[in-house]
C-alpha cells in the first residue's frame, strides 16, 4: 500500500515553520484522514486518541529506536549506533528500562518533589517581583523559562551560574527529537547537536566526580548512592539520566507554563477566574496539557507484529515487527471521540483526557513536578497581574516535537 500524496504532504507541512504558531488545522486534517501507513518507509502515523493510547500501553511497543528496521539498515551501512552516548531510560525498553526506572524513582520520590514546593513558590515570587518593578512582562524570559531551569538545576545540584550554557544545549538537543530525517532524509543541525551533547555529558561527568568526592543534598548525589539488592547505577547511566531529566524537565515545563498563560489570555474569563480562585489552577494545567501539549508527538517501534485498533472498534492497523509508529498526540487530544468541542480551551469541562505524560511503563516520572511548577506559576501570575492582556502575537521556536514559544509579550 502506497500512501497518497496528500497525507505525505500534510506530514511535511507539519515541519514547515509557517505552521508552528497554529499546527492544529493540519493535525485535524490528518486525524480526519485516519491512520497513514507507508510500508516503503516502514512508517505508520497514528492520530486518533484510541490508537495512540493503545500503542503507548501495548506490551510490544518499544522505545529503543535501534530496534527499528530503518535503524538496523543504517547500522548495517556503518552509522554509529548511539552518537550521543548511552540514552536516558526513556529511550530504553525492559529489562534495562525497568531496572533504571526503579533505581531512579527511589531518588525521585513524591517526598523529594513535595519539599521543592516552597522553593518553587519563592522562585516564582522573585521572578514576578522583578517583572513588576520593570513594569513589563515577557512571559518566556521572565517566568516560563527561568523557573523550570532553576528548579531542575537545583534538583540535580547544577550551579545556577551555568544555566545559560544548559539552556542553549537543551534547546539544540530538544530539536533533535523532531522527525526531519524521517520525511526529508536530512538530520538538520546534527553537528551542532553532537557538539552540544558532548559538552553536556562532559560537564555532567565532571559534576558527578565532584559529587562522589563531596555528596550534597541533590538528585545526582542520590543517584550515586541509590542501591537495591546490590544493584547500582553506572557512571554512564547516571550521566544519561541527568541529561534526560535536564532536557525533558526544562523544555517541556517551559512550554506547559507558557501555553497555559497564552490560552488564558486568549480566553480571558479563565485568567480572571484563576486570579480570584487559586484552586482552579489544577484544572487549568490539565486542560492546557490537552489543548496545547508541550510534547506534540512521540515515536515507538513494533517489537513484534502488532495489530492496533481491534479494541477501539475503528479500523484495524497491521504493523510489522521493526516498523516505526509516529503518534500524533496533539491530534489525539483534539479527537472528537474523547472531547466535546475539542478545539475550545475549557478547563471547566467535566472530563479532561490527554496523553501528555504518556501511558504505560514509560509514564513520565517528572509529571508531579511539572504539574506543581505549572500550578504554582499560573496561580501566582494571574494573582500578581489580574488585568494582564496580550501585547502582540507570540513567536515560536523551530521545534516540532517539543513545540513552544520563543517570546510572549504581556501588558500588565
């Protein structure tokens, strides 16, 4: 079966920077067209909520890209298997994923996250104080960006003065998640990303050696110390885990906070409602995760021949072992089958279903921290600036997978 030209054109359209401000009409077209199967590319693109949810939960759904037919071909042609070094556990499968996640979760417990809440509130207040003194507020630079990076640096034990280097490295590496090579054959910016990745891992190795000599009250020290039944994390595993948490915990939370601010300013009644009642923050965060998710798509590899769609009652999709499945969560979240008025931002809706943190064994360990940061930030900014208004349209970063704003000016 050969995919028609129009669906392939729609996929390429998602990569077009002109679509970054509002890709949702394209996602809607893809969703309406149903699953796309491109056997010549060993690729299947799924966009319904039921199909994406099923793949995320499926026992034969793999996260390790080296299991894909395309990757195996590249390896046979001489490509380096892991140019950035050992991957974070998010990109591994059982038993490696199970072991690493278990060990990491012991140092990433709810207790650790909960005790960060006062620090997060203090950081937010300080950032908003500075904006109030200036009399202007740029939501990305003044709040959405500095808060998550300060939190993740504090959590990992990274000196905050090194944050600018981490910010630029994180942006470059996050764009590496975009599917350019899948559709265009061009791994754009590979040299820059390799340089950033090597710098970041080198920095983390140096920090790890300092923490071995002088443990501190931070996550890296905890990862060095964590042990279960004689099992410990290796140096490569600790570096890969911190690398993953730094990038994932930074870019995605920046997007979540900024997207929530933009959605409320475009639907002004919710800004006013939250400024009057902080208890509304949790539902604002969940609706933002559904309506404008920080992670717009994800990839999985079929670890065995898979049949998707039997349980949902829709069309059945046969996925051969080794084929890649691209899950368009941004489309799935606006599936009319699971959300009434899916294109409306409505935090008061009775049920809010989304896949923003994944499902199944790879459910995001950092979900409680991201929710807490966003809840504190959105509550505080609406209370501090109750009469805020948009001061122009936002600009966007080039990212497709971790789509997010580069600038959002707000009149306060």
